C-alpha cells in the first residue's frame, strides 16, 4: 500500500507543473494563477495585470510587427523591443554614410524620429471565451472536415455580429488543439517611428557565437514610438500625427533583481507543442532533428569556410548565416535537453497513468481507450513522409539560395506577361537577392545538399527531369552543380535584371526554360504531388487525434492545471530569477556584468568588438545611477519564465508591475521547453533594464529619453529592520554590513 501511494505521489509530482512552466491566458489568471503568483512574491492582483474595465499591465504590451513583442514605457508612446526585432527597420534606414546598424541611431528630438512603412503594433483591447458559440453544432459532425466547416461558419457569424469600435479589429483563434476558441479584440497602430538603437557591437554583441548561450552580454534593445492622430486613435503615417498616450505604461525600476525574485514575462509567444504523445517526441529526437541538423551542418561548414576566407563574403553572408545557424543551434540544444531531462520517460509515465485511469472507467475506455495505439500507428505511418518533408523544405526550399530564387520566381514564370508593377517588384527582388549572392558558395551548398536529397529521398517523390540530370552527371553532385550553375541565367544576376527591365517577356520565357528553374520546379511539383499529399492526409488524422487527446487529458487529469500551447496570442508566464547547472560540476550565476563585456572584448572582431566610448565609461566607472549596490552595471539575467520565439522584446516585470528587463533569448540547454518544459534547465535570458538605461543615457547621451520614463526604486525602502519594524534605506543596511 505504501509503495502504491508513493508511486502515485511521484507520478503526480512528475506531471504537475513546476513554478515557471506555462504560458497563461491573461483572462484566467484570477482562477488559475493569482494565488501561486502571490505566493512567489507578486504584490499585484490578477486585475492589475489584465482588466477590461480599467487600465492594466496588458495595455502597455504590444504585438510588435506580428512577430515580436514590445512594451510602452512612457506616457508619450515610447516602445521598447529587441534590437533583433527592429533589425530590419534599422537596416532599412542605414546607408554607407549613415550606417545605423554599425554606429547606432539616436533621434535628437521627436522631429528626427524615422518612419517605418509597413511596421505596426497591436494592442489587445479584450479577450473573450467564445468556445460555445464557435463549437455550436460540431458535436454531431461526421468528420474533421465537416467539423471545421461548421466552425468556419460560426467564426464568420460571430465576427459579423460583433459590435466593434471604429478602430478595432477582431481575431478568433483555436486553443487546446481546437477544443476551445478565444476572441481577441485588437487595436493596431501603423505610424511607428524609430527612436533609438545602439550599435550592433552592443545590440548584437556576441552575435552567433553567443546566441542561445549563457553567460550573455548583449544589449539587445531598440526604441520606437507609436504615433496617433490628434484624437489619440490609430492613423496612417502623417506629419500631423502626435505621440500616442497609452492607457498604461510600465514604470522602470532602478532596483534590479536578486536570485529568487519573482519575475513575470508578458508577450506574444509564437508556437509550442507541449501535449504531444511520446511517439511524436521520439520522432523529433531520433529522426527529424538529426536530419535537419545534418543538412544545416553541411551548409554551415561551407558558408563558414567562405566567410573566414573573405571579408566581403563575411558581410554578405552574415545575416543568412545567422538565420541558418539560429534554428540549427536550437535543434541541437533541444534534442540534447530532451534526452538529458528524460522527456520521453516522463511522457511515457504520464501515458501509462492515463491508460490506467481510462481503462478503469468504461465510458472513458470506450472514448479514449485506443487513442495511444492510434497515435503509435499513425506516427509510424507518417514517419517517412515527415522525414521527406523536412528534407524537401530544408534542401529544395530553404538552404540552397538558387532553389529559393526558383521558388520566388515560380509565379512570374506562370504569368503571360509582366505589367510595370510586377516588373518593378521582380527587379527589386532580384537586386536585393544579388547584392549578397555568391554563386560559387551556393554551388558548393547545392552539391553537398543535393547529394543528401537524392540519397535519402525515395525516388518516387523526385521528378524525372531531376533524376535525368543526376544520371547525366554520372551521379557526381559536384559535376551536377557545375553543369547547372554554369548554364543557368540565375548565376548571372546583372543579365537577368537587365532582361527583366528591358525585355520582360523574354525574361519570362528565359526563366521558364532555365535549367535551374526546371530542376527546382520539377523537385517541388513531384514532391507536392506525392509525399506531401500523404503527409497531409495522415497529419489531418493526427490533428484530430491530438484534439481528442487534449480533451481527454483535461478530463482524465482533473487535478491538473492546463495551459494552451503558444499560438502568437497574448500570454503571461512567471517564474523567478535563477541560475542553473548546465552539466556536472558547473553552476551558472543568474546575472552578468559590464566587466564581462570587457572580458569578452576582441579588438576589431565582428562579434566581440567593444566601442571605445563604452570602454571609457567602464574604465572610468562612469555609471551614473545605473550600477547596482555592488557598484557594477548588470547586463543580462536569467529567469525560469517559460518563453519561446515571439517573446523577443517581451518585458520582464517585477513583483510590483515595474519593468526590470527585456526578454531576448533562452539558454541552449533548455530550448526543449517548446516540447517539454523542465524547471531544472529551462531559462529565459533578459537584458537588465539598467544596462538599457545606461546605454541610452551615459553611452548615447539621449538623456531626454530617460527623462520621459518613470523611474522607480521599489526595493530601496522595502527592507524591514527586524527589531523596529521600520523600513530603512538599503544604503544604510549596506553600510552596517560592511
Ligand atoms: N536566439 C534568438 C531568437 O531565437 C536570437 C536570434 C537573433 N540573434 C542572432 N544572433 N541570430 O530569436
Ligand atoms: N530570440 C527569440 C525571439 O526572437 C526568443 C528566444 C526564444 O526562442 O525563446 O523571439
């Protein structure tokens, strides 16, 4: 009996959430999280965080451009986000003379702030549970397709019946694998101007070597401003627009954090899959990640080699290399983390408890008894198609630039002719493409990756044209690449661009008949006609199964709290400032300092150079009010908050609702939190807001921006003298200790 109880308690503790896990809907904080958050030190109520009736924290949070998060930090619409989120905008304003990426940019006053066509930020006005309305009539649906069409109709009807404010939009999104639906009323602003950005040597310090890594020393931030019309409403860009007055903005704390302090991250996480069965996670670890990692390792070897040899190539390929390396490094960390934390065993343990409970209740047994077997069967069935899909996407879709170009031009090739608009867009696209294109590098990537493709992908899914070219080359992929790259017009950018501009009809014909185009289109068409169809068929079944499984989990484990997977909607996650042990014998501290920037300093290096002004400030300890109580300037810190891509730019908020940091990354060992969060090694990385203020004020001299903010010191008088019970200033406490 004792043993059984023990096993049960152990199981439950394995399954229960750890402080830190979860991306919660702001709407349900009161029911699900408030008590726990307060027990962890939070001094706010759920209403302070999310309220429809009064200004709350949520009114300071924006979805930035649809891919990152930002937060309002002044009553004049000043928005803080990451340097890597504003990178495209900073780049677009940069020229050789005014290279803002290289040197940074600081608008001397509001008149000098730079507009960014196409950039927008979205506020959430309110969130409502519309599950009943959206799922009405789906109970008896014959199959998944019929169910979806009822849902689509219900969504249309719900949207039409909404009474929206003049500047409001509405989004309805599935949650819990389509078992629930929530409606988001939003307000989108389109006049967003660039206010300030540090040089890349601060904003991107450590670049790819440090990406996903701790200890970290990156000042990954940029400042923008929201402009509104004179009634404070959204408007297209106009000189007459004025800075937006928000319903709420975040005060900025100068007091920083200590280990175990409460932290909360508010933002728009993109995508997680926390409720997959063990069979799916096993496939990721054993089959899919290794294939994708192998492909990118091969591509990166070639690109890295070329970048080392030639400074010009280094510039041209820096951002492409970063894009390839970002996911590559994340997958490696993800696979290792899943293995190290025993994710599969945990999933299997949960599944066996699930089965035990299901089998004990006839009603459940009938509904859910075969779920896990069905999963097992379908994951086995989908395996070759899922793998082929990754090979196709990674090789024919992504990492060979020539194949990307073919895909981009496939619409043009279908056109009868080009009107002026299309001609301009194509020429533009091509000019951008060729600016940073080196066919001699891409040719090597092509040879290396196509060899993988033809060896790994079933010949039935490959076009005859492509197979013939491979035969012609005697299955020598270097020769194949040589033939294609020497014949294709796509390796002669100037010629192609001139043709598009001067003789567009001929350009269409030339593209269509081009050897690289035919090779690439052939690969795509053959793939989409065969393997992808099978993949979609099985995957549709899997999605339906996953929906039932999610529903079953919630029913069978009623003692559990469930949070929905990330889907680019607004979420709150909370945890504590925490270090971690990445491997045996190593413990990471949760805070880094400016001293560490100087430790990493490599003069002239493209990743680790440090601007002279920053070195001087450090040498003179000219830190203003931004040093901590030990006299050092903190740079980054770690927390156990559960974040993912899309949380970049999210505010880190203290127990009182003040801004303490800016989220921008996770630690490599913990990137498996997208599939299975584990409190022992999953950490998010934030820039300390004091480093941001230090750079804005002391480095850039943009003191007017700091003056616009509301600086607070919530900790200074919060230490209580145990004898007298009267708060005494922290400085005095320190004096006594010394
Ligand atoms: N790893 C972070 C993310 O996933 C930062 C990426 C940008 N920085 C870089 N060095 N590539 O978005
Ligand atoms: N860098 C990521 C982003 O751009 C955040 C890091 C993560 O994936 O957690 O959203």
